[in-house]
């Protein structure tokens, strides 16, 4: 920003003396005099009354200075902000996350981030994977929390946590008796083949969970006796609790959701059963310090997210 004109007028108004003003501004007295004279000609009205060596503001000059001082204050604020940005102590992060995952995961992350990086504007955008992906593609998001299977070619990632993909079974269902103990795991295990002929509560075709569900059923040759399609994982689990079928849920949701009626959660005996949750950002881009700081905090809270 070049506010030389405003600086010259305000300095002369403050000091009231051409020589002293020129010294402060590091220009020659004749150059300053010519500059002020030409400015007044361009404006069509004098800004100063001259009385010997003393310069006093006219009414027009007072109005000019009143507004010029506001402009100079804005310039100072702008320069301070630019300096902070250049030192990577100020900036903005636009983080995208699904509403379901964000409601439990993000609040402690935001609180800790604002404590460590108080001058960074952390903007949260909630939405479904399709909308968030489009926003990232269009440069409207800097980061997205998503499942690794949904990462695109234009993204680099950092792992936040690994979670199980679980079957939610009614507590009164006979399939519970077929579960197996898994050393070191909080969940028992079920073979996918046991789901054959069962009523399954699956998610909608555009949800990432449905991609996993379809892959499991296809890989293990499972033919459901009946399929119910529900978008809400909460509703699906509540339906399972009522004995209306078996559904699927991510571990992070299972440990954070609380229901009036319980269900039993099981690991499915499938290859690579754990699913990676990552934070994604622009591929081959160097992250500023405050973005690296957010990544580290997301990773710190990732494991705690599963252990609640």
C-alpha cells in the first residue's frame, strides 16, 4: 500500500513546519513544498494556511486529515497482519469434516488449537464427502478429515487414527453365540459368512460406509435375506437394537454414540479390517507452521477419540 500523499499531509499538519516535516519524511523541503502545492491544485482547494513558516490546516485540510489518519491506521494494521502472516503466526485454515464425525472429534481439537495458535482463524465446514471434495477441488478448503479410501490424487495425507468397521447386532440375536474372542481387542469377532440370509440394514449408495459394506458382502458371498436402506447410522443402530436387523458402523461412532437400548459390536473377520482416517491437504504443497500445528493436534486427539 502506498499512502505517501496521506503521510505527507498528516506529518505537515502535525508539525506545522515544512522543514521539520521534510526531515521526518526524509525528503527535501522544496520537494515537500512542491508536492503539497500540486496536491492542493489537484484538489481545487488549499489544505493549509501559510503564515510565515507556520502551516495551519484549513477546514478542507481538517476533513482531509480526519480521513487520511483512518487510512494510515488501516495501513498500519494491514502491515502488522502481513508481517504476522509472513512469520506464519497469523493466517486462516478452512477445515472440512463430516457433521457426524465432527460433533465428537472436533470440539477438543478446536479448543487446544486456539490455545496454541490464538491468531489463526480456524474455519470449520461441515458436509458430506461429495460436497467437501468439490470444495477442496475448487480451493475453498485447505484440509479435509476423511477416510483413506476416499482420498483423491490431488491430496497428500497424514494418518490420524485407525478404526474398526463393526457389525452392530441385536443383543438377543442367536448370531452372538458364534462370536470369537480376540486377544488384545475390545471387540469379539464374527465371520462375515454368518450374515448370509440375515436382515441387513445398509447405508445409502453415496455414503462411503456403503462402499465398504458392499465390498464385504461381495467378497464373502453374502446374500442378505432382506435389505433395509437407512442414511443415518444412529437410526440404523437403534433399529438393530430393536431387533430389526444387523447393521454396520465405524468404531469411532460406536464408542461415542450412546443409546437407550444396547447392541453388541463385533469385528468382522476380514482381511485389512482396520480403516484409516486421515487429514488431507493439497498435494506437494508446503504447509505453513500453523497448518502443521493443526495436523499434530488432530493426530494427538485421534487416538483419544477411540478410547472414550
